[in-house]
C-alpha cells in the first residue's frame, strides 16, 4: 500500500490528465524476483505521489498463494493478497528473475489470461516477459527481455516481435529488459498519465539524469564493452554478433572493412589479445551456452544455431572453453533464465 504523503515538497508539480481516482498497480511477485527491477518501479510511483502532493498511484503486492515471496537476494517480502479479481483500470506488473520457468505455473498463466481479457494493462519486469509470452499475451506484440536471455526467448517464442530495447510499451502490453529499465518504463507511464514535468521531477529525485526511451537499446556500445574505440574493430565485432548461425570467414570480414586478413589479425591481437577466429568462436560458444541453459533445444539444434556443422566438433570446442560437455551443461542448468 502507498505510504502517507508526510513530506510534501515546497513546490508541487502541476499535473496533466485526470486525477480524480488513483491508478492501482498490482505487483505479482514470483520467487527469486529481481529486487532492483521491482524496487525501481515502486519508487517511481511513491515519488510521483510525493512530488504531486496527491495520491496519484496506489499499489498492492500479490503472489500466487498470498504467502511471502523471496527476491533473488534471499530477502522475504510480505504479500498483501493472493491472486484475485481486478478491474479494467488496474495495471498488472509481474516481477520475475532467475528460474522464471520453475515459477510459471498453470494457475498463474490462467489468471493472467482471464484478467487480461478485461482489457487492463499487463506488464512483465525483468524475465517476466517469459511469463507473459507463455500466457500468449505477447503474440504479435513487440516486447523485450534482458539481452542475456534474448536468443533463447527468440527461439521459444517466434510469434513475439522481440526487440533489444530497454523497455517496450505496445498498447497495453509492457515489458522491460531488467535492471534499471523499470525506471524508464515507469517514467514513460507517469508522463503519459500526468505530464512530462512530473516524470522529470521523479527522475530528478532518483538522480536519474538520462531518461531512456523505447528507442534506446540495452547493451553498451561495442567500443564501451571492449574498452577500445576503433571503428573498424567495432564494425567487425558487430558483424560477428549478427552472424552467429552462419559465421563469416576472416577474409570476408577483413574485406568488408577494407583491410587485409593480416591487418585484421594484428588489430585483434593488439586490442583483444586473441585472433579474430578465437574471438568469433567465443561469441558462438557463449550463445550456445545461453541456449543450453535457458531452452529445451536439443544439443544438435543448439550446435547448428551457433554455426557448428557437427555435434562432435561443437562438443570438442565447448569442452575446451567451459571444461564440461554440452550434455552435462544441459543436465545441470536446463530451464533456468538468469539475471
């Protein structure tokens, strides 16, 4: 429930839009939910109330059974209610994290389908896009999920128009990529409800100096990620990342950036201390590991999706990189979405 507005700023923010009735957000917490994603969203609502001097938003914490739920850090949270009847004016935000598949029950999916038929907004924070997709609520919709889970999600839910945005609001379907992207989504909703001035005031209170839109992508740029600002090196890495299933030869990569193969080799060794071939292999194996850990794809199909012509070659390369076989990796980690 919202806190009393006990400390109202000296200057309250003028509001746009109707303010006669508070908007209610129902946070559905799954075990091992991301505390950062949940708290980021909740704080935006609390601060919006404080900065406006009005109770613009109320909220309720629900779980499937109404019992306490623990976040990924192990802290247990008291719950206001079990899953129940909502109204068309409510907004559902499902909060998930690691092992989301294990927490996605038939009861939860049926409840989401039933409540969504009322026309209310339904959102998923962090890996909860997986829950919405399992319920069929993202079919034909744009959506996002954390970049680490992007490949496995795309393989499992081909009917979802998956993006790499920090958040997506497609009609009354809301998804975030996890982490602080909940702030960006909530600031957009606050701006839609009551104007950009209030949203900006909330951002200021959060010391959030750069508000992102749904046009912003999740990951750092290649130069920032690798710690090197070299246009041709960045271009080659981007081509590698975009062509995992059908790898491009070093000769063609070099040609496309107007370099010789030898020059490209020297460039990679100078800045990344490995050959282009080795770097490319590591990218392919990382994707393979994500697919093994997060999907039910067969090892053979994982190998093919990552550019390996035979399971034996895939297994040999995988063991060299991770000191285990793809089959053992699958047995120990299958079905767990990370974050």
